[in-house]
C-alpha cells in the first residue's frame, strides 16, 4: 500500500488532523509536537486521542510522525540549551505513549563549533539518558533525521547517523527503539546523488546504517543543487531533484513500503495536488 501524506497543523488536535489528512487523499501525516520554536505543549485531550485512534483505525491512517521542534539542540554548547532539548524530548515521548506505534523524528543537533565528535557524544548521551529515565520501552520509534549539513549540523553523513545509533544502543541496549527518517532534500543537499544514482545511495545507506533502520521518508524537492548544504525545500517537480527522480524514490523496491511525508512549501490544496500527482506516478 502506498502510504503518502504531508505535514499538517496540530492546532485543531488529533482528530482534526486525521480528518484533514483524509480530505486531501493522505493516509499518513506529520505534525509538530508543540510550537516548532519550542515552548510548552498544549495539554492532550484524551477524548480527542480516543476519537482519532478510532478514526485512524477505520480509515487506515498511520503511522503518524511527530516532529520535535526544530529549534531543539541536543548538541548545544550551553547547558541551558541542552537541558531544554532533553526536557522537551522526554515530555514529547511521554505524551506519545497515548498514540502507540507513532514515529518521533528529530534533528540530531548542531555542534556549534565543538566538533562533530563532541556533538555526537552529547546527542547520544542525551538520548540514552531519556530512554534510561523512561522506565519502559517507549511505544514510539525515535528517528534521527538525515540532515543537509547546514552550518554545523550533525547527521549529514550516513556514518554520523550510524555512530549516533551505535552510541545510544551501547548505552541502553539493543531494544532501544531507534530508526532513521531520510529526507530527500537533506540527503541531496548533503551530497548524496539520488537523481543520478538512487540505487547507489540506497546501497550505501544499507551498508552503513542498514535498511531495517529506515522507517520513514521526508519527500521533498530541493531549491538547491547537489551538495549545497542549504536545506531549502521545494515543491515536488519544482526543484533541482525533480519529479522523475522523486517518482523513482516512491517506487524503489527498498523504499516503496515506507511511509512518505511531504514537507514542501504548500498549502492544503497544494498538498492535495502533490499527493494526487504522486499517486499517479506510483507503479502498483
Ligand atoms: Fe525535519
Ligand atoms: Fe525533513
Ligand atoms: Zn529541511
């Protein structure tokens, strides 16, 4: 089954997101767990969650992908910045226990001059503490998002992503629910040529990280050329990756069964049109 959807506003709650997804032809969706710039999360209405879960089961919607605020920096140089990231992520995971089977995606962080190794150490240590403090194995799979390598972002290379997974696993054990979300704009900007060598990129991911870790795809075109390290998303077919290459992504045998989440600069009508376009490009 083709699982395709997009980022939605969480302002109206879970059921409203499910209904919006259905209305635009989506069967998965992503949302920010709270204001993307951080801050306190709205209290969860258990009734809304129950209504959403019934609706999602009936309509075949899921998995949902909760995105951590992108301003969190687990690798920040200041303790205050790291503590905020840690408290926020721990709280997000606790809230996600209400929607078992969800995915939780986060940007590993930016080392802000401390070096990739130090950054990776801070990130993996934080995640290990969060998991150790959780008390049980979360009902959510935590995904490291592949990054474009803008500024001092950690997680641009598959090797960096693998090192993060290994370090967390070494600390908390192999049962840690860890995976990867591959963002097509980010890997392209990061230097992986998914236009001319998608098979090679998939093989490299498998060799370095392992395809069993790949749990979701952020499907975006990019405003910038290969290796630009910029991270500016474009609408499907309107960027440097292009419609043909993205059609190969959604049909690739190693990727086609993953859920795809659009994060293109679109309004709802734009997303509806992109989802219809991608459905027409999907080979059954
Ligand atoms: Fe992201
Ligand atoms: Fe993304
Ligand atoms: Zn991005």
